[in-house]
């Protein structure tokens, strides 16, 4: 009887942090005819702490307490992290687009991990909503009426009129990882309704952008 050797289980992580949502000297673009919500924005607010939070999560996971190998911890941030620990895998900042985020999630949460691996996914960014008339979970008010919407992760190219990463798209990737036998932990440090004070008494910056009205 031949028994295939068991591969060693690996601890992995994909950590996303986006501060830059509209580079200096650029203007927000909106599709023709798009009104309400995000289409009324003159500019997209940048964030201050998302990249630092992703870097801090990398420091925590690679610490003796959790002992993730540094070469299995992937940082995808915009801009690049200021003080990354040696050995971490750093993806280019321009990959924090919608397509880049989805491709990174597929690669590092599904394609590369093996059955039994532990994988952490962390995202610090703006969160938002996108209208989905066939949805059932959330609603948003548009033109005096409540319409269904999906939760979203806002990528760095949203100011160009691109689409967010919807919860349903991410769920398909998460389910593919689970079907493969990956032990997956998911942490979102963003919002779609504001109000995240992070312990500060008065002034804070919400990780929130207005909803996308395109169905």
C-alpha cells in the first residue's frame, strides 16, 4: 500500500492597505449620466492609516506569537509600506486596482495554498455599497426610494470611474479556498456606513465612500 507523503502545512497571509484614492493632480471621473451617491463626488478622500495597519498586521503575524514565515506574508498597499520587515513579499502599489486585488486574492488565497494551510486575508481600505436591484441583504436610498445594494471594497482606481470589488465576488474566492481545504480567516477594517472611531474621542476619518449607483 502506497501512502502519499503529507505536505507540511504552511501559514500564509494576504494583507491589503490603501491610503491613496486620488493621486495629486488628478480629477475624479464619472460615467455620463451617472447621478447620486459617488457620482456627485468632486474628489475621493485619501486615508491616513490603512497602509500602517496592514504593515502592523504583517508584524503581528510574523512575530513569535503567530510565527508566519515572512516569505509567505504578502503586502499589497498603496503607497508602498514605509518600513516593511525583511523577507515580506511586497506587491507593486499599482496592483491595488479592482483587477489587481481580485487577481491577488485568487492567487494567494486559492491557487497557491494547499489543503490544510492556514491563510489570513486582511483589508484596510474604504468600504462602500453598490446598487444591486437583484440583491437581498442591504438597502440604500436613491432618488427618494430604497434600493438593494451590495457591500464593496473600494480599490485605488475607483476615482477613474471603475467598479468596486463586491462582496459577492469576494465570497466566490473565499468559498473556493474553503472548498480546497484551506483554513481561512478574513478581517475587514473598513465600512460602508461610516462611524468607525477607532477609539478616538472626537475627530476621525471614516473608511467610507458614498455608494455606487450603477446597478
